[in-house]
C-alpha cells in the first residue's frame, strides 16, 4: 500500500497556490515538500501543519492506494 498526495496538489491548484506558498504558510521545509512531490513518507506532524494551514483534514489531502 502506498500514499498518494494528488488531492493535496488539486487543493493547491484550486487555491491558485504553488508548492513554495504551501511551504511558507504551513511552516514546512523544502525537503518535506520534495518528499510529498515524490510520494515519499512524511511525518504526521508535517501533514497536520499542512491541514491546519489549508483548513482541511488529512482525508482531504491524501489517499491510500493498494499495490497491485
């Protein structure tokens, strides 16, 4: 099973935001944004900061995808 952050990227598009904007408003590092871009594992602390900054829940920014 893996995690997809496609929902997060859609939210950013809808809000006319760039990844750099997300980094600044959520107070996360560029390394964390890069991990998100690659679909790598990220700490729940970072996910919660993103949710707080975007006023959403974790379900709104990620999906779990079953490996085939």
